[in-house]
């Protein structure tokens, strides 16, 4: 028997700003004859050591709520104490926790835009006001405009490098100047979900800034470089007082035992995983070079994706990509973000991009 959804308008009073939020849009799934290049995932299959580590779990038991062993390992890596690290169910969960810890009704959160799609929604959920600051014409953070957007009500500033979806990095010098320009009682979150893919020596590296600023939290994830997107683990490094507050806004027990074990196993085979990342970075640079050769004005991407600024032609372009078996992330009237995926996807991507660029 099939049951169809009843068209009920519940008489429950909901927060209007939540009802008005657009639903989270996940990257479109692939079909049998297409490549899923819509979610910036790692195309390599899970490492056998990681798969072995998540077998035979006592799933009748709760996980360690504080992920202590993972924090210890990460602490050793970054030369900080486990208390200076917080682990969450993906870095997006930590983003939500940090924003909720610092900003609420009447407060403002400044962030670059366009950037990671989750930012505005998480800010609204916290009750705070989103203050998007447009990227420059070169698709980079506009730090003078971001500094100018800070008011007495600002509580959090997001910095995303490499920026999703444009792939552009923030330089170490830009970031240092920005940190010097903004008040030290504002939480600055440096979202580095794609840090491992960066090879630009001038790019800011959050790991080198640990303990440098009393108001800086660095956000990293195991989803991209380490290929654990499906298990949901991210971490933040920052001042204990800020992280303690972010622990208080968490939904308890979000990081499963499988996720914790997978992270420990992935850290054991890290050189192999980083070799995969380097391979993807080389693939990215080849794709970018080919696209530029074709006439695309692609910003220099240091992530595992490239940004095609298709502007008003986006709808038609995305149809052409889909028809060619390239399932990408489409931003209506702005552009298309294509993840760097399987080696086999590159030829189709470059071929269809060459056709589409002539139509722009
Ligand atoms: C810039 C940025 N930050 C954070 C995330 C969240 O990643 P996760 O929650 O899988 O760690 C993403 C995911 O796409 C992202 O692009």
C-alpha cells in the first residue's frame, strides 16, 4: 500500500525565518553513465585500512562523546592540547556550533559571498543576521569591504580559503592585515575545508597560525582530502574558552565510533592519502589550464573544484554539461562549480567545456 502525503498546514507557530529558509541543496546524484562532480567529494575509493577499522563495531554502545583519542592525535599533530581541539559531525556541524556560541538575535555575522552555501542558513538558525559581503571582480575575498561591514553588532566573521565555489585563496599577508584590522573580541572562523589541496606558497595556512590570535578558530575536515565525507568528521582548533562554548551548543554524541576509528586509521595511512590529494591537485591544474586555453575566465582554484563563470548562460550551460555526463553544481545565473573527480571524467569535462565556451 502506498500512502500519499496529506496536504496539511500544521497549526504550529514556527519561526518565520526558518520556514522561509531554502532547503539544503545537495549535489545532484550521478546516473549510471555520468560522473558526480557536484559535491567536491574525493573520487578515490575508501582506503582498505579505513574500511578495516570500521568493521566489527559495538554499535549497541554510544561513542566517546568527546572523541578524546582523535583530539589527542590531532593535538600532537598541531602541537596543542586536546582541549584546544573540538571534533564535530563534519566541519559544518562545528560551524553551526561556533556561530550559535557567539551570535544570536540582534547580532551580525559577516561572510564573503558567494561562498559556502551553508553560511547564511546557519546564521539564520542561530537567530543572527547574515551580512554577506560580495567577492571582488576576481572572485576573491574583499577584505576592505568585510572590515567596513563590521559594526558594534558583529560577533563572527567567516573567512573561507580556498573559497567554495570559486577556489580562490586568501594570502597569508591579506589574512594578517585583516586580523590586525578587526577587533579582537570578534570570533574569526578560518574555514579551510580544502586546505590539503593548496600548493600556493603565499596562501594562508591556518595550521601555522595556531595560538597566534585569541579570537581565531581554524576549521578543517576529513571529508575532502581524507575521503571520509560519508562518515562526517571535522575539527576546529582554537582558544579553549571559545571551543568550550562551542561544545555547549553541540548536539551530544554526533561523532560516531565508526567516524572516530576511521579518522585514526586515515591518520595512520596519511602519506598515501596525501599522495592522492597531490594527484587530484595536478589533475585540477591540468583541467584549469585546458579551460583557460579554451577561453574560460576561470579564477585560480586551489581546491578540488573549478568555477566556470557562465553568468546568464548558466541554465543552458548546465544542461549541456549534464547531457555530456557531467553532473556539476549549478548556481543559477552565476556559474557552475565542477569538482575534480575520476581521471576518466576529465576528457568529457574538457570536451563539453570547449563546446559551451563558444556559446557564451
Ligand atoms: C567551505 C566548506 N566548509 C565546510 C564544508 C563542510 O564539510 P563537512 O561538513 O563535510 O566537513 C564544506 C563542504 O562542502 C565546504 O565547502
